[in-house]
C-alpha cells in the first residue's frame, strides 16, 4: 500500500512539473513574440503572465511538495530548468523592451518573480545535492 502511494505521488509530481515547465515555456515564448502587441498565443504580456506564468510557478512548487522525499530525477531536472528559465527570462526581458510595464510600474512584483525563479532553482538544486 505504501509503495502504491509513493508511485502515485511520484507520477503526480512528474506530471505537475512537466505541465509547469510547458506553461512557463509557452509564457516565455509568448512574451518574446509579443513585441508588437499580441504573442503567438494571441495573448498580451499581462494576460499570459497571469494565466500561464503564475500557474506554472504554482505547479512547480506543488510538484516539489508532492514529490518531497521521493527519488525523481525528472522533477529535479524540471525544477532546475524551470527556475532558471523564469529567473533569466525576467532578468533579460527589459533589455529587449519586453514587459516594461511590469518592470517599471510594479518593480516589487517583477523582482519577486526573479526571486521565485531562483527559489525554484534552489529547490531543484537542493534535491540534486540531497540525491532525492
């Protein structure tokens, strides 16, 4: 019974991490393709950030929580890559004049997203060094 629960938790953790990284990648691509208004998903930066970006952060953190204490290399890899994708994309977006509203009008939210990216990266790195 315990082994069955571990397998279910491992599967749920993997699925959440995969979906989280897919949403985060879609949000990032949408942001970088929305220089003239709407991105490839036909969403503005604000719309994709709220619907895709926030949900991807929640899914990645939930994946870590559900998979806590289980050996899942995929989740570890996705947490590291998802955290780096979030942090680095938010750092370089203003260079390309993207998401300037968020960066200039709401700097505390913008900085919080960068910090959350590094936190997610840290959670994945912690799993890597703990060999979980």
